C-alpha cells in the first residue's frame, strides 16, 4: 500500500518519522508541504483520515496563528481550514497517510499504527 508523508526537512520530528519509515523498508511519497502546499480539498481529506477537526491540526505557536486572529475564542473550523490552506507553516507535521488512515508523527512511532 502506498504511503505518503507530508514532510518538512527542517523539522526534527519529520526527519525522525521519515527515517522510521525508511528503516521499515517503506519508501514513501514525500510531499514537502511548504513547497507544494495541500489545497483545501486535500486538507479536508487529511482531516477525515486523521479523524480530527482542523483546529487540532494547527500549530498554535507559529507567528501566523496569532497574526491571523486564530487564537480568538469561537474561531470556526472553516476559518482554521482556510488558514491552513493559505499558510502551510501552520500545518502540524509530519502527517503520514496510508490508505484511508493518517497519523501525525508526534511522536514518530504514532505512525506505526496505520502501517501494514
């Protein structure tokens, strides 16, 4: 089964997750999401596979989080999704997709749950 990783090579958890996959003989399709950001439809698909709302996929410590007003109470899921689509730095990483399931590699071993 094909495996995809939404990867940021500057992120240690992302590098560790990729290494973990490769150690298991998996050669994932690597999507460097800062260079090729996922569109809104792809993000919605990822969220379904992750089983989580957009607000759980947003990196709250990034500068853009506050600058975009995403820290305000009552910020809608649509607003979070729009922010993720427009500002890929906000995307929690890495995300590994295998079939109909996905996991965030924090810790990296979490992705093992979805691998064949």
